[in-house]
C-alpha cells in the first residue's frame, strides 16, 4: 500500500513538472515572437459584407413641349425632392430651359446627387441634391478672339462667304445687317466685295460661339455700305454707318434669306393659273418648302388664317399706315394669333404652296395706306441715328475701329 502511494505521488509530481515546463516554453515563444497574428472574426465578417459606392451618369436632351416636371417624373425623381428644387428656384432659372438643352444626371448608387442643365457651351445650371438643395450658375472661363475676313463674289454671296472661311452664322448676320439696303437675292452682282471684323468666343480652348460683327463693309454695284457696332446704355447694341446713321430700317428689304424672285411686282401680269391679265401686287420669292419666313418689320398680327387664293396667309399692321402680307404659307408659327406682337426678323411661318400656287414660294405684299407698293423698290424708313448725347462716344469708337481695320488691311486678306 505504501509502495502504491509512493508510486502515485511520484507520477503526479512528474506530470506537474512536465506541465510547468510546457507553460514556460510557451511563454518564452511568445516573448520571442510578439507579432503573432490575431484573428478577429467579427471584424472580418463586417469587411466581407461591405461593397464600394457606385458613381454613374445619365444624359438627356430637352424636347419640344417639355419642362422639368415632366423630365423629373421620367427620371423617377421623388416628388418631395422635386418640390424642394422648385421651391429653391427663387430666380426662376429652371423655367427657362429650352428644347435642345442638354442635361447630365449624376448618381451615387441609385440616388440622384446632382443635375447639370447645359444652356450653351459657356453657361450651365448646377442643382446639388443633398440634405440641402442648392442651385448655382456655372460660367466657363471664356476669351474673345477677333478675326478679319474678306471676299469677292463670283456666283453667290453665300458661297463667297464660305470660300472666305466665314462661319455660316456670321454670313447670315452679315446678310441681315445690310438686308435693309441690299436685296441679297436680287441686287448681288459678280465682282461685289465685302470685308468684316467679327468676334469668336472660346471656352476651355474650344469655340463656344461666334460672337458679334464689330465692323462690316459691302460694296454692291460700286456703292459702299458700312456698319459699325455701337453699344449704348439704353438702346443696347445697334449698327451705324460712318456718319452715325442707323443702318437698320423699319423694314427688311426681303422676308426670306437666300431665295430668289420668281415673279416681280407687275400691275399687268398674265396670271399663270387664270390665264388672264391680273395685277400682281407683290413679289414672289421662290424657296424650298418650310424655309422660315420673317416679319419684315415690328407690328401686330392683323389676320392669320386661310384667305381664298392666297392660301394660308398672315397680315401684319405696322406703324405709319404700313401693312405687309405673306401668302401661300405651309404653316404658321404656332404661338401667333390675331393681336400678337411680332418683331422684325421674327419667324412667323414657313414657305409652302397653299392656295392658288404653281409651286412652293412666298407671295409678299407691301402696302402704304391703301396703296400696294413694289417692296423691292420702295424707299424704306430708317431707324433712329446715334443719340445726340452718345455721338462723341460713337465717333471715338469709330476712330479706334478704323485703326484696327487699317492694321488688318495691311495683313493678308483673310488673316486672323
């Protein structure tokens, strides 16, 4: 019995010493290797379940008849958010979107965070959507580059302008400038010359838009016409000749751009459909269907509708007892009605062949009092000259422009 206890005591003591040795060995290993990795199960599971945020964009072009309410609904904008945006629009900027404006929608995951309404190449509106709504104007940095061009007409003014590397919009502006004195359909001759200085607006190194004509000269059949831009506080931008006379007349010489006269004013004309002598009390301008027709002067719509052989017709009442008539139209400007005010150059309708017409053209009449007058030959009343209190400023500007013209004239003809 005593032997058994002795053996058992020795056995327990041995196990105890072995256990102490093992513990010492483990502690020694930890001290020598302090950077042992520690596994945190909770933290590892949280990281595994986290996904990165997704940023995306969507683009849209505003269509005719649309407004932001319609567009927001299409993009599933929450009604509460849309309401906050419209409420924040204190200046009414969002009501001025137009067909063709571009829009960029920015998303964080599935939530719209920002909307950019791109008005043009320079101006945008930024709508930021967060806890608070903000609407800000974004204007890109721009610079104005001045260019000089000149040309000589061999076939048509439009072709000569393109050959001189003039932007199409500037060609149209030039024709509009001198359109009160020169009929660019009827009066242009081979050998006529022109030159002009105009501005181009650049934004971030790209053409943002073609700016204003600063100076223009047109020599038509030996007669020189010139135009200088002048901006004064009350009337804004106007163009005057070198004597300070407004080059703008109360009426355009022709209500169409780049058409041609197919039938002149003729009180003894043989009617092409009735085949009898019937006075042609206006001028016919042949042009392709849906060519825009402009109001030749400021006035009020006196008649809009169908008028027997004239087909779809508009009559405009102007000041000084003058009225104009536009017939055989394809369609009208939908915004116009009797009593609507129109401005010179405003599109009132489009060329067609309604009524008794043998082809697509505009029939245009110019009436002074009760007398129909040849619109090609009538002397058009002029607009107001440079105001007396601004004449000193105008002639100072004219002198500076002439220095610029001389400098350009010393360069090659189409130098920039």
